C-alpha cells in the first residue's frame, strides 16, 4: 500500500476513550490508516470509570495485552461484582455478582427451582448459589480455571484500575503501533461546504489537521459531534435524576475487597472502588434534593480512609446523542452521552462503540446504511442499559423525598413490560444482544425485593427429594469453588503487585 492509499483517522481528545480508540485502530487497521490523536495537557479528563465489567477482558485480549502486566501498571485489583448497600432498605445489601447463579435444569433456569424451594420453606439466599458472590464475601479471588468434563466454576470477573494509568498504558501501546499524538488545543472545526462533512480541525497554533474519519472523544463538550455538526442530545434525567457527582480518593484499607460498592445515600449513591494504592470514592446525587456542600460533607464523612485531596465536582445530564455517527464523525465516551457509573458501564460503552466501528469500518466514502446500522445498534444498547439503571432507582425501598420520587416516577414501557413479566411468574428474557443478562436482572430484582408471585409450572415436575438434592448439590459446588480460591490481596501480591511509587 502506498502512502497515497492510506486513510487518515483523526481522534479528537485523549483520556480513556481516545486512547482505547487509538490502540484498537492501531491494532486492527493493519497499516491501512494514518492515525493521529490530538489532545491538550491544558484540558483535564473526567476519569469516572475506574470500575469495569467482564467484557473489558475481551478488549485487552484483542490487543494482546498481558493481564498481570496490565493490572500491575494500572494499580489494578479484581472485581467479582457490585455490592449494593441500602437500596432495599437502610440495613439491606446484596451483590450483582458476575457469572452464574446455580445452573439450569431441563428447560428452566435455576431461579425457578430456587423460588419453588423458597415456597416450600427454604431460607437459602439466592446468592448462596453464586460462586462469585461467595468468593466476594470471603475476599477471595483467582481467575477461574475450567476443565473439560468438570462442572464450570460459574464465575467471571472484571477489574478496578486507575483510569489515568490505563490511558497512559494504552498511549504507550498505541504510539508503539504508529499512532501520532499531537499536543494542542482545537480552536475550530472546518466543514466542507458541499456536504457538511468534517474537512479538518484548526489548532490554537494555527496548524490544520485534515482527515477522512474523525472520532470525537472530546468529553461532554462534544466539540465535533455536538458543536460543529449540531447533533442534539436526548435527555433521560426524568428517569435518572442524578445530575452531579463528587469524586475523591482516600487511603486504602484492609481487607482488599474484590468488588465495587454502591451505597445508597439520601439524594443518590456513593461508590467505593478499591485499588492497590488507594480507594476511589464518589457521591452521585441530585442537586434538587441536596446542596453541593452537604453532598461533600456526606461523602467525606463516609470514607474508610484518610482523604487524599478535595472532592472534585462533575455536572452532567444523563442521556445520549441523537446519533453517535454523523457524516464522517463517530462519537465515543462522554461525547456520545453519559450513563452514570452505577453498573460500571462507562468504559464498556466506549469498547462497544469501538467494536461497532471496526465491524462497520467505512470503505472509500461513507455508506448511509453502515451509519444507520451503527446508530441503530448504539441506540438499542444505550436504552437497554438505561432501563437496567432505572430499575435500581424505581425498585428502591428507602425513606426520603428523593427515593419516594424515584419509586413514583413513570418508567419506560420497555422496563414496565420486563417488570410485569417477572412479577407474574419470574419470567426473564434477554433482548437480542443487550448487555445485561437474565442473571443480572434477576439479582437486582430479587436483591431489591421485587418478588414474583409464582414460578414456571415445570419446576413442579421434580419430586421434593429430587429438588432438595438438586439444590444441595448446587450449593456444595459453589462452596467448593469459592473455598479453594486464595485471598484477593495475596493473589495480587503473588502475581501482579504494582510499584507503590506509581501514581496517576
């Protein structure tokens, strides 16, 4: 391929989204493109997403990244799920654990048999049948090793890491793969008069950077997708009313827990993300129900280590762009929209956008059908995640005006339909390739007290003794899997301990 045949891709903005895109394009375009990333050290990044979901392992593996090296370089820890504290009441807690809950039998998923056993007097929690939940409760972790002919371990995992260190890690990877970084602030976006496509961007220095494809990773501002191309924004705050966040790190404490924690507060919720060198904390809240000063006081009062700085504020409106791909611009990360980090989806949405772009990567010119399909898939994924987040708020059982308003709000028809099906006979269906599986929905529904009136009638086909044996064997397997795992901190110390001098 001659230099004249090479495509030019311009990435606007760095941070996690920009460098994920740069790394993936460097890896998969096979030398067919010149990739430039423009960012300014004067402009900070939002680093909300320090907690992830298991799909990130696929992204890292696709890049050929060595997992221990990645964890070490990013001060990372491992994550078996998200513990929700106080959402179903002041003293109640449950975990959305990664992986299976029990195992299916015949045509039915496990939870129908659990509900039958419960109706017969069993007091066993749903999470007694989850390997990830039991390992998390005991602060145990090691990657699952499944062998042919043996029952699967039944759990999965993700990561906690320092988002700034992850961006720096991917920057080294991308630059080694040929990506050229340009330091500079963008002063203007130049559109082609004939068709309104982006022709180039002008830097504050006066330099013009032209390209064929522009990837907007400029954050909430949406410098290209929003300001230049005028793509509107769909506001979802009527369902997800939190509009501000405060973030502050604190000193780490023992034990090093292998899960994220989301604790309900009077006007929102507080996250806790344990890393090797510190603990990340934040309060996501609705400013209609609490002042910024009161929110900061609440956050600082609930830290379990000494604060390592002042709370950093963030304002947002939950929602998404009407289209994430417009003309020759694709928006990723906060430029595409914002979904609060309640289920750690921020980095995943970047990853999913990159994957769709690679699948629908434009040939010479831009096919409207490709753009429409990209936007259709993006819209479906964002709406499905939106409904899952709304469920957490709508199904709360807390006192206070904020939480009462969340319970009483009108919810999307798509979510109302899921709730109606589940409340009847515990029926759960995953739509197409929506991110959260039936097991994820199950744990949040049961965890927050949404109990179905019945279960699938086929669960009654087992004799009482057969049901008892089935449930006993399922729990025994979980206990064996979780019981043989090492301590989480000990596993990290043995395999991927970071240099404690490294900091973002």
